C-alpha cells in the first residue's frame, strides 16, 4: 500500500445545519488499479488538490487495508475491469461490505453497457481514462459531501435512539432558549403562555413542562378552544349538572375537574369566547369552577398551560380578548421559533419522524438519502414541524427499498419556497439592491404559496395579473401555470 502525505483536505463542503465552527472532516480516497501509470496520474491530481489518498494494485490488498483505516475513506476510485465476471464480482464484494461507501468506477471501455453495469451494481459514478481533472475533482467533491452527510445521519440516528422526550429535538439557539425556560418553569405551578405559529410544536412544549414537573404522574389533558361551539366548550371545560340543558340526563365533570392534580393545556386560547374568558379568569384567580346549571363552585388543584398563534396584545387592543385574562395567562411566556428560523434542527426531527412513523406503519426503519435531507434543510416550511412530519410520513409510504429519496417527498418541499443559503442581511446591501431583493422574495413567496397560479398570486399581492407578470419577468421568475390562469377582471 502506498499513501500520500496527510494534508488538509482542499475539497470542503458545507450544508444547512452544520455545527458552527466545527472543523471539516478528514477525508481520504482509496485508489485501486493494476496500471502504475494510472496510479501515478491519480496521485498527481489528488496531491495537487490536497486530498489524502491510499494506492493499491489490487482489490484484495485494498479490502484488507480498508478494515484498518480509521476514519474510513470517503470514496473508492477503482478499475473493476467492467464487462468481465471478475470485475462484476469485485464491485459486488465492495458494495456488500461497505454499502455506504461511494464507489467510483474508472474505465477505459467507453461502451454504454459497461457504464450501465457499473451503475446497476451500485457504483456512485464512473470516470473515463485518462482521468480528467475537472470531472475527477467534481465527482470527489460530491462523494465527500455524501459521506459527510451519511456520517452525520448516523450520529443523529443515535441521538434519536437515545430518546429525547416528547419529540423536541435541536441545538439551535432559539430551541435551546425554549429548553432553558422549560427547565426553569417545570418544577412550579406557574401559568405559562406558549406562543408560536401553527405547527411549531406548542403542545409538545406543554407536555414537556408537565412531564418534567411534579405533576407528571397525574393527568395531562389538552383541549382546542377553537374547535368546539361555545355551549359545548362550556360544558367540556367546566362540566354540567343533570338537567342543565336538553340532553343533560346526568351530571358530568368538566376537564378542569378531570385533570385535578395534573395539568390542563388550553390550545388556541385566543379563540375562547368572551363568556368563557370570564370563567377561565376565575379558574386562574380562585382555582375553582362552576359547572353549567350549578349554583356552587368546586375547588380544583390544577396547573394551566395555554397556547395561541394569535397576537393577544392586538386582541386586547381590539377588545376581543380580556386584558385581565391576558396578564393572568402571561406570567411566563415561551416563544417557540418557526422551523425556518432553525434549519439546523431539521435533520434530528427528520430522523425522529422516520423512526416514529416506520414503527407505526409496521415498516422497517428507513434512512433518508443525503440529497433529500439537504433539500428538506433548504425548504422554508410554512407549515412548520407539522408539515415536516407529513412529508416524512409520505416519504416512508411512497419510498421503495430502505431509502427515503427526493422522489418520494412532496414536490413543494424540493422545488418550493427555499431558504437563502448565504445571502447578506438587507442592512449590508446598498438601498436599491436591498429593495430589489425584498421585492423578489415577496413575489417568489407569493407565487409559491399560490401553487404557481399567477391569477391567485396577483390577487394575494393586490395587483393585477399584467403587473404581476412584469414583476415575474423583472426578477427572472416563472410559473408553470401562467397559461392556465382563470380569467379575472384585471
């Protein structure tokens, strides 16, 4: 075995969700060929690129050495003598032993059949001889990135396997702030108001508070305040006595009494009708409830957690929400950041949902293709964690084999509203360019949310279609549905 001197890897890659400040991984390449001239050429090219490489004259030597390399290589570059039985067997043995390793086949046989054989047997890519520098470096760049993502995927899978409670995953600053507040408020009975967009996981935060506190052995009951009619919600929350209304043939405890000793979670509390806001205020002040139709108050031992995606301060100003109730609820506030503000958390959440839904659907736990994970990391997720969960469930159902691929994911997650990879903040741009960039993003987001329909996007943007089309042309954007717009009265 011949090795190149250990050097800094020139081919470095970055992706959404990398740990800030983490050093690039040490990557190496194994080169296998019985032609010394090819080995010398590969050595010269890889040396110029600063890539550590190991050189072998046969597959047997390489397989023995691979067992001892730590860390293992990012790729194998080899002449498998494709088109022969021996070459096919060699490629199959490498793929069977190291299924995650990127195998790049070198060939001096330009026949299409050889290339097809290589790809069919699992080769990552192929290169013609003599080795072209640009193609070699480009292929290795992708192979090293693929290996980096696979290693990261396995680490995340181990983290998920260790089990973080309630499906709350992530190392982003915003989520770490949420975790700190959960730890601080969980031991007490303080009322907590959880704010965030729909689908961000507000109920998960509430459950984590309950599970980390002294009431964890007692009931946790959740109720959506916007899902029930006022009369039904009144009875559901506070209970009723026999004969309180038509159909009340027996008395019934409400959820506040049912959860006594535990926690009640009032989701979408901003939708609570005015009459019930008064009754909730009494619960928070006096810790007692009065069932519908009763003249007596009943004491309860309860912790109240509430959540909403509404701006309650604005609701107080327009008198749709009581000011005194707002301050009773807003003792400790936890703001759950939207998923688009913490793209680094997408990967661990993906792996959690892969395990969860594979188990629920009775399928073997699947892995996700690195390219698919990268696409998910760049999508803006307007539906937040709930939308991501649905995408992963779809991917499990539609994928074939062990990998969830891009093809099995919703198309909008791959081609829809994407996060900018590395754009300067508006304050760092000249005014004219900042205005141009802001306008471009608004137009692009509006078109994406309207599923590419120009008529609908123009209506949402408040302009006529002809002006909206001019905006699309100005910013180099296009829609697949431009010709299919429904007539409107522009």
